[in-house]
């Protein structure tokens, strides 16, 4: 259940969003809008006793975007966020990789039902299809769960580590989220196209859709990229992060993200407006033909069967996984399709609800931001 403070902040934010739409570059937020978002930062941080350091939101209603930001771009300093600031978006990157694979299937350069052994060497590859990788029904273990995993590993090393782990289940029999699936998909895409995954993402999506503030992270920022942060817990010699827990400090994430390990599963940097524009284009059919759009907006039977184990986040519930997107159900507002991201000091989430022609993205430079709760509350109040 969300707090009164959160409800009030979101209601005010929704009102202001509805009154301040614009097309083109992100508009500078009014003082009232920034104050509303500041209240949301406080509400989301109540479980830790510390306001969320930085939060950026983009809302697109009937094609018209509005962007609001609040907080610091470089916690724990007070340098203010700007509407054009970029964030690491983590696993929202997977939606670009999924769309790339779908386009290759459209072009008949691969087939979704092909065993991955036709493109790459991997244990049980004859029984694992490309579609299983897309929908996390492959049973492939997540390399990041291994004690051998290092943040500086290459994609090939990540695959090697995962191959040494026992499968989570037999291919196609269940659902389990695994970053390894999307590293494998990136490698397959490179085999099929003969060019790099990053080049294909740029030429197929970023350039045509004019997502000019979105790029693949290669170790150096391009433009104004905010700094990630975490709580002073969970590290060596620190208390375990367990809410409610108060009196903790906000610490900058000093270890930079190695793009090679995130790669096709999580290496993209973007802005809230670009993320919202991408999700709207993807779900509404500007990226794929209707057959493949439906594949990305239809939950697999395996993920639906496993959804009973999924927690609710306030009024938002995860209710399935398609071949590349999450199915979100928001109480009183219907369903939408999107994805979450969590990586090295950052949290992100986005949803597109076609029936409302509403798209919302939420980006934060604080790893423990509950992006699901923020997303659900924003939609519930903006979509009314």
C-alpha cells in the first residue's frame, strides 16, 4: 500500500503533466512540477529513511511528451539533475536486443524456432531455440550467479561461465530470468549479420527513431551522464541492506560499469524521454511488423504459470513475459508492456499502455529505488 505522501505527490505530478505537454526537446520542469517530484523522491525513500538521490520521469500521452527531474545528478553532491541527463538503463537494453532478433526473423536471416546450435556452441544447444532465449524459457543459468563471474568479463567469458553451471530446468519446461540468454542472443545476432551488436542497434533503431541521447556504453560518457549511487550497506564490513533500516549513507558507485559484461543484456545509456519514445514505438508497431509485434506483446505459457510466485509492487503486478517484454497489470488501469533495468547504482522501468496511448519511463541514479512502485503509481494517476 502506498503512503499518503506518495499518493499526494503522484496526484500533483499527474495534474501538472496533463497541463504541460510539449513536443520536441525535453521541456524544463516548472517549480511546481519539480516540487511534486521531490515529494515522490521522499516517499520512495521512506523505507530507507533517506530520500531517493535522483529521479527522472517521462510521460507521453497521445504522442506528447513531458519530462520532470528532481534531485542530484552526482550523489552525494547537490549538483541538480537536468532533463537531458543520461542514465544507465540496465536490462531495458534487452528490449533492443529482442527487437533486433525479431527483425532478423522478419528478414528470414534466422528463425525463432531454430536451435541455437546452428549459430553458437552451447550445452544442450540442439534443444534450446532462439525463442526460448528471448522468453527466458531456455533453462540457461545466469552467469552472474557464479562465483567465477567478474564485472570485467567479456561476453565470451560470460557464456563460458554459464556453460559450466547446471541448467535451471530442461529447455522449454519453465521460466527463469537469465542475463545469459541475451548475451547469447547478441552473439547470435553478430554471427547472422556479420557486424557488431552495437552497430546493428544504432543503424536499425537509434538512428531511424532519432534516439539521439541513447547509446551503447563503452566506458566513457557521451554528454551529461549522471553518477550512480547505493546505500552504505551490503558491502564488505557493512550491514546487510534490510528495510526498514535507517541512518545509512548514500555512497557513490565508484566502480565503473564494464560494458563488455553488460553488453547485449544491459549496456545502453539513455534519457527518460528516449526510453519512453522507444517503448512507445516498439509496442505500437513502429519497429516490427504486426506478426512480430504480437510475439513481443503475448506472454508465454511458462511465464504465466510462474507469475503466481511474482510479488506485487503496490498497484503493479508482473503477470508474464513475452519474447522480450514484461507484461504489467496495473490495478484499475489494465495491462501494459515494458521492462525493468537494475545495474551498478541505477534503477529504471518503463511501460506502454496502448489502450490509453500512455507511456511512462522512470529512471533513477539510486540502485535501491523501487522503480516498479513508482511506475505503477504514476500510471494509476496519469492514466485516469
